[in-house]
């Protein structure tokens, strides 16, 4: 994405005022109550042909105070109002975007593929898309290597066809859109929460009940990447409603194996919710304390969380994907098998281990 002097003239005739090399964008009625990064991405993508804008790049400009709203610094999540005015430098806007390079050293099992999408079984310890370091191994690199046409699918060339994410250490089902129509359809399903997601988690300690619901709003921890759950009384501004259901599949001496169904899709939701009730996920480095980790009899190299199932209906077609429990997770369960209690969901456990 390079600056071209002819673009200034093009923008001028498109009613985008330019003063001292700064572009002024007024929020129209159709984008009222949208996030500022979403609104600007929409405006620039539609109004400036031939240039690939990224919502991620716009968010970074906002975070770096390169884009001001009504003359003030704001967050990329700021909700815009009618006639709000965003200003940004043309030099910043047309800085070249980083580009993904192909690489053949990433191997990911394919669960399913058709003309609309593909479902993969993401290995643990693999990032879904680059976060700062463009050269790190990611699912995105795998996609553009195997499916180069997908570079134009989605809202960000660094996230080709990627509609949802899994944490780096979390393994399991990940769905990739193969067309922009499918991308929008899947995005709508995730936003409306009309998909069925099921995770398998091994947690420290024993759950208070064999089945239950954790209904605690989540918000970002001030100054840190992690999030925390807040009690439902006196919920602070910025906390987002979050709901997680769980069921104990198997009980061991010091652990419970859970089937977890998140009804909302907040970042780190399952991890935070389970930690908030005193049952953090085995191996979770972020939501356990050093004291807790030093006292635990088992602390593997990654968190024991697996995206086991994803089911949905898209354009009248039903999809249901299941990713088998990975070897490292099975080995952990084998290592504690002698402490297994009987009388829980034995069939579900047997099914997990035999796949």
C-alpha cells in the first residue's frame, strides 16, 4: 500500500477534504454506532479503489495516535456518532503493509474442505495469525501457502479467510472461509452466536457441581494482556456479559475433565471463567499464579484446552466438525489414569480416548 500523488487528487474529487496532507473523514449516518476502526475500514475500502486497506492497520494507526477523532486520541473500539470527524495523515495511511510469505514447514491436518470453506485441526503452540512478528509460524502462513487465492478473502491480508481464532496453546477445530460471501456469512453466525462450540478442558481441583453455568462479565485487566471476571453485582463500565456451561466428564484425584460450551465468545473466556471459580485449566501460565504453579503436581508446557467440536448451518447447509484429542492431551490423561473415579460420563470419556 504505497502513497501515489494521484491518490490525493482522487480523494479530493471524492469529497474527502485534504488539509496539510491530512485526510478528514466525516462519519455518515449509515456508520453511526459502529466502532471507529470498523467505520474507517468501511469508508476507506469503499471510497478508495485499488488500495488494500486493513482493519488491523487502521486499528494500529488509532492506537498510535495517528488517527484522531474530533481532535482527540481514542480507542479502536470507540463508538462513532453522526458527523464525528476523523483525521489521519496520508503518509501514515499509505505506508506499505507487511506481506505474508509462503513457507512449507507448517503442517496442519485438514478435517474437511468444500467450495465454501475448510476446517483444520490447529495444533497447539501455533499462532493463528501474526501478532507483531510477521515471520513467526502461523496458520495464516499455512493458508496462503496452500491456498494463495485466499489472500483476498476477509478484512485483513494478514488474516486470509480467518473468521475466528484460538489461543496459541489451544488446539482444535478452526474454520477458514474460501470466499468473501462465506466470510461474511460465518462472521454473522459468530456475531449472532448461532454456532455450537464444544471444548474439552482439564482443570485443577474438583468442580463444585457436576454440571453448571458460569455467568460472569469479563473485562480487560488494566495495563495487561489478560482479562478478568467480575462479579455480577456492581458491574463496572466496559465489562461484557459472558456465559459458559460445563459438564464433568471424568474425575481424577486432583483434576476434573470437562466438556465446556461457551455461549458467548469473549477472548480467554473459558480460561478466565474457570480460573475465577478456583479451577484454572491445567498448564495455563496466564491465569495461575507462581505459587499455584509451584504447588501443582502437574504443569505441562501448554494449557490443556482443546476446541473439540464446531457445528453450524450456513446457507442452508449443515456442518459439524470434530477434532480428535491430540496426543499430548491423551498422554496427560494416561499419566493420571490410575486416579480415575468411576461413575461419571464414562461413555464420553471412552469416546474421546478412542477417536
